[in-house]
């Protein structure tokens, strides 16, 4: 009898729990569906996209002016990698700066003048994008100039260029002129929330989640990320070394903890950024991570663009979370007083 | 129109997700899909894997350039001893990490890039008659090995000489 009882518990108990969980899910499938549609369609404020445009256009200009003193060393005909070689590395659809020179040559410009004129066209396009006047045209031109840049210097491209290219593509296709732009001020564009704004913000958010998840998850497959050696080597190797960190070998728990923090903050990005209040801390963690990359590895522009992308995608929601957090203590105090009375 | 835009957006995100999680590696790196995917990647980097700063970041590369003038003087430039490719700021210098990393991939590419760099250096040093271009990989030991006195492993993997006269 006891054995039958045990057998009954062994089979029936799990079935009971399955039935209980299914009972919760099935009536909620319709709610889940509505929430999913609302997530992607309910019009939201276009301000995050305006901030995204301002941030990326400003960054483009900052990078351009930092680059200007060495512009000819990278893009001139006698650059470190000469045109004959960099052109040979390209695919058929690439637009090398030499093609830009051939266009300007018909106007009588030399190679050097063409390269400098290209720089100023890039800067003017990014400025047009920044102020948001006939935004889509300037967004396209900025992206096109950046496409030429990527085609001309493939051996010198690194993470910052890839993320800037992604961002410029999004600025070209998204309704980024709907906030903080001359287009709105002049009445050319409406600042009303639309489904297009929602879709754009969600695409940016989901893309960033995928980037961080993949970055974190790839790290997890390497034992050297778990024992801190990758981080230590990155800090001490000559290419990135900013300070002498060889002493860290005596305190391995520091690189270990920092490595685990990095993997946690990256892999958990796709969860942490969707939970109200927790995302305040998560965005803080991401900013801390990228400031660290800038300060200790010297990759300042890379750190800045990653911060700008996260702030553009989730900053508005974090700002609302902080506003709600600031209001709540007063509300609790009122309740406490009423309860006491 | 709205439906088309939503479908395109979901295809875009699905493509990113599939590529990131190595779902179509064999198409990205071979076959007739390679070119269309490479074209798409050049537009918006949706065909890109973000595994940077994964295992390989521990390697560094030294570039040494030795220039012999007509007078017999030898000038040595090494990235380990402060040679910064005449760049004006750290951001420009950072790009040479990518240069050393990308060029080290195969010897033909390395030959072309070495020639290019040599041409620039020889134009800067008008009195040079010979230029040696040497690349060495540097691999730091683990923290435990470093504590036991293991030095960084430096291995020369490329060397070439250009002679003008």
C-alpha cells in the first residue's frame, strides 16, 4: 500500500505541477501576445532617437577632428598603405577614396586636395546630421562618406569604426529627426510618437542586447577569461598598456573579479536592461566597464561610442526609472503615516 | 507598408542573431552566399560576429624598422621603444594595433603591407639605401608563470629587406 502511495506521488505530483503551470500560461497566452504587439507597436516618445542622432553625429565630428592631423597618413595617395594596395584589398562594390579623387579630378583637383575636400564633405554631412536639417539626406551622406572610409583603410579598421558604421546606418533609416532637430523646429517633421519610432528604438535595443550577449558568451568559452589571464595580458601587453600593471600578477583575484564582472555585465545585459530599476545599475555597470576600457587600455573612442549606444537605447527608460525612484520615498512615507494613524 | 517594414526589421534582427550564434558560418565563409552576405555586411555590419576581446587579445606584435643610410648609419625604429608611426595622438596610434593584427594573417598580405610601409619610410628618409622590416609576436605568460619569473615569449615571424641602391 505504501509503495502504491509512493508510486502515485511520483507520477501525480509532477503532473499536478505541470497542470498548475499550464493553467497559469494558457489563459495568459493572449495577454502575452498583446504585450508583445504593444512592445513593438505602441507609439513612444521620439526623444531617445533624437538623443541617438545628437550623440552619434557629435561622436562622428569628434573622431573626424581627432583624425584630421593624420588624415593624409591614412587616406592620402602616399599613406602608410598606398592606394594601389588598399584598393586591391577591396571587394567590387567598395568605394575607395581613389574613386572620389577621380570624380574631383574632373574639377581640376589634385589627389591631396581631393582627400582634404572629402574630409570637409564628411564633416559638413555630420554637422547637417547633428543639427537635423533635411536629416535623412545628411544621414545618407555621412553614412556614404563612412563607407568610403571603411573601404579605403580596411587594415586600420577596428571596433569603433564597426559600431559607428552600424549607428550611421540606423541614423539613415530611422526617424531620428523627430526630436531635437531643425526639421521639427521648422515644422518639416512632426514630433508626435509613431509606431516607426517604437520599432526603431526596439531594433536598437535588441541589437545591443544581441551584441553584448554574444560578446559575453564567447568569453565564457575561454578558460583564460575565468582565471583572469586575458584581462591581465590585455593590461600589460605593449599595444594597450597605459600603466604598469605587472604587479597585478601578485593579486590574481583582482583580474579574476574584473573578468567575471565583465562576463556578467555583458551576458546579463539582455536581462538586466529590461528590468525597471535594475537597469539603472546595469547601465551604470556598462558605463563603468567602458570607462575602464578607455582609461586602462587607451581605447577612449571605443569606450565612448559603446556608452553612447547604450545611453541612446536605454537612457530614456533609465531616466524614467530614476524619476520614479525619486518620487517613491514620499509616497511610502504618506502611507506609513496613514497606517500609523 | 507598415507590415513590410516590420518584416524587414525582424529579418534584420534574426540575421544578426543567427550570425552571432554561428548559425550560418559555412555560408558566410564560403559558397555562393559569401558575396551577397559580404555586401550586406559592408552596408550595415549585420553579418558580423562580435567575439572581440575573446582569447586572442593576449598577443601583441612588435614592428621593428631598421634604416641604413648611404653614409652607413643605422637608424632603428621599434614599436616597443616608442616608435609611433609619426601619429599625432593615441587614437591614430590605436589603429596600428589593427594594422599589425590584420597584416599578420598571411605572408602575401604581409609582403604588400611591408612594401607600402617601407615606401613611406624611404620617402621620409631620403638618404636611406636599405630598409629592414621585422615583425615579432609577443606573448605574455600567465600571472602564475610571470610570478615564477617567466619572461614574455618573443618570436620573430616575418622579416624582409628592401634595397634601393
